[in-house]
């Protein structure tokens, strides 16, 4: 079993992956609109 | 292609294959052969996972998609990072804890033997055919571009992969993939720099992007929900999530990659790396395609990029008519170039009225140019009803071979070969491990020693390799090849994912219920696909949900079917 700090670390990593996905979508939207 | 390009191509291929074989020279157990002794670090896993997914088709169809349809295809990958997170949380710990060789072994522990066998069989059908396409796809294009017989390109790709996969198994596959990805990334960056530097001197990167935008090539996000629209943000996030979850979570060609990790955390980090890099990488590939599109707005553009089809019509009684259409096309394109220059000057001068006028003119001349191309397509069909009028897969290589300097051409063709070999090798390795572990060791030779399993595995790799080469030989035209592979995957993945979802999350449901549900759901997916009710990405959702709902319903009626308590 993972200890608490290890679990926290992984939760933060997963949060980072999801945040980067959202950032990708935002950047792509901005990119599309800017070069319309 | 020049002699120097051939030297670069052959030298790169030989170096990578020999490196992979040298690194895997001490392979004598199936633990090493299938899982590289479970000793690989995260960056190895990440690159190997990416190389497995990025086949040659990615580097041929990807820029082709950007060229013909713009950036919209990038939305297909939006579900991937979410799928990576769920796999890290659920699949990886279970597979590692149970010490399995294949994902399907787990299903016997959780359900029963028939569910394991059914799922492994569905995988073998799907992966066997897909691997054949991954050999065929680049072979047909490379044979046209390099002007060599397609049988040679198929055999060259197939035999090279068979040799190093038979010799070193997963270890050879992983080590070659790591170098392959290095060369692929370098090749992509080089291609991006070259296409921009080859634009006319007064057209910079910003100008090229504005021009692409005005020609509707940079619309990356479509937020309108429509099940019949192939790529929008919803099909990408929801449908793409199910497809990627199934591909990375249950397809042995990927599971086999991250089971090689030193620990659970190393496997997880490999997938996290994939989740972070995939969308930017795909964006760059598509953007290169759109830049090639802009490049051809200033240069004489071929009416058709597939030279084999052009030569067929030029040797027919429609040759004069085709030449006439081509002449008209060139005139209209010259007119289009002049308007684009005008538009660019107007945009630079911030003259809104002139920009609007030039944009309007551009739309009109663009429509005219497209209708001339349609006319040529119809003529090709009239000449030969079987003619392949989808030439988007040829665009990038025509651009590379006709415009890039000596040496770079050889390197970029090596990139295409390497990408094809990377995914084919993973496919072969997974077909072998599934056949050996889920069929041979399970049913035929239960008490064999290491040597007997190793001997069988090596022959099995040869057998599957020849089968895939056979599929490649007989593969007919499949439209856009990247879509053909994804459609084939979508027919099976949803159901396979559904079985795993029941295993993980519906602990009370047993083997018989999920077995019947899977059979009925597979039939349902094929019917829905045949009736063309929805676009293919949604088939993954239908297959998965159908297995979940049917298993739950059947579970109520099948009282004797007690679920094994999952060991996970």
C-alpha cells in the first residue's frame, strides 16, 4: 500500500496531467481564434 | 533519391537494428523475452509507449490530415491524458501485483478461462489485422515515392522487424524504440524548420499562420456536439477517452510495454510522460501539414499527389482531358497565389477593408480550385472505378522528396520506416506473448520448461510476422489509413474495455454474465457500424457501456454465476 505522502505526490502528478490537458485546449482555442 | 540519401536511410536503419540486437543479446527466458526482466526505467517506457502508438501512418497521414483538413484531428487525442490517469490508478497496480505476462491472464483470475480466452482471441484478430495495415500503409506510399516494387517495401519492413523481434524480444523492441523516437523527434523538428525556411522570402512564420487561418486550416477546436461529426471536442474527450483507455489499458501491445517497468511508479511515470507529450507532438505533426499546404500556395501544386494514379490516367484515353483540367487548375492556382499575396499585404498593413475583400476573393477562388480537383477525381473514377482518389497520405513525402536537401530526405524517409518498424515490432511481440501465454502455455503445453516456451515464442513471432506480411500483401485501399486502423480498433476495443471495466468495478458480476454480454455487445457494435448510425469513435462508448449494462442485467438472472472475489 502506498503511504500518505506518496499518494499525495501521485494525486498532484495526476492533477498536473489534467491541468496540462486543459491548458492545451485553452492554448489551441486561443491559437485558432488568433489566426482566424 | 540520391545515393547519399540511400546511405543515410540504410545506415540509420542498420545502426538502430544492430543496437537493439546487441542490447538484447542475453535473452534466454520468457521473462526477458516478453518483459525485459521488468527492469526498464520510466523514460524508456514512455518513449516505447509513444513509439508503439506512433506508427508510420502517423507520419504520413498526420501531415496529410493537416494539409487537407487542418488541425481538427488533434481533438482525437484529448481523451488520452485522462485515460493515462485512470490506467495509472487502476490498471497498473493490479497488473504489477498479479505479476502477469499479459492483460488477459488477469481475466482468468477474476472471472474464468472462457472470458480470458474470448478477450485474448478478440485481441489477436484485431491486432493481427492492424499490424498488417501498419506494414502495408507505409509500404504502398514508399513504393510509389521511391519508385520500387511494393512487395520489396513490404518485405523489407516486415523481415527487418521479424529478425530483431525474434532475436531479442521485448528488450530489442524497447531499445530500438528509444533510439527511434530520438530520430523521429529530430526529424520532425527538422521538417518543421525546413518547411518554414522554404516559404517565399517575404512570407514569415506569422504570415504563413495567418494565411492558413484565412484558408480555414487552423480551426483546432470544434465545440458543437454532433455524433455524426468525426472530430469535435466531445468525441475527442468522451469517445477518445474510451478508445485510449481500451488501447493503453487492455491492448497487449501497450500493456506489454509498461509491464517492463522496474516498479509500479516507473510504469506510471512512463504513461504520465505520454499523457503530457502526445497532444503537443500531434499538434506539431498536423501543423507541419498545414505549413506544407501554405508552401504549395506559392509553388506550382500537383493536381494529384499519388503519382501511380496520375500515371494510370495519363496512359488512358482520358489523358488529354486530364491534361486540360491540370492546365486550368494551374491557372486558377496562380490566380489564388496572387490573391494570397494581396491578402498578406493587407493584413500586414492592418487594412481591415482590404483584408475582408481579399478574404472573400480567396474563398471564391479556393472553391473554384476545389471544384476543379473534384472534376479530376470524377475523371479518374470514370477511367477506373477502383481509382484511389484520396491522396492525402502522399502529400508529405512528395513535399520531402521534391523540396528538401540531400541527406534530409534520407533521414525523413528513415523516420517513416522506423516509426513503422517500432509499432510493428510491438504488435508482433504482443501477438506472440498472448499466443504463448494465453493459448500455448494455458492449453497445449502446461508444464513446459523455459526452453520449450522460448522456442515456441520465437517460431510464433516468425509465424505472426509472416501472417502480418500476408495481410499487408492483400490489404486493399482503405481510404485514410490512420482512420482505417482506428476504425478497426474501435470495433473491438469498446467490448474489451467493457470486460475489464466489469472486472475492476463490478465486483459481484461473474464470468458467464460478462462472457455473454461481450458476445452480444460485439455483435451490436458491428451492426451499429454497418448501419452507419454514428461516427466510429462512439463505437468505443457503445461497446463498453453495452458490456457494462448487459453484464449487470444478466448477473441478476444467472444466479449460479458467482463472482470470484478479485484479488486486486
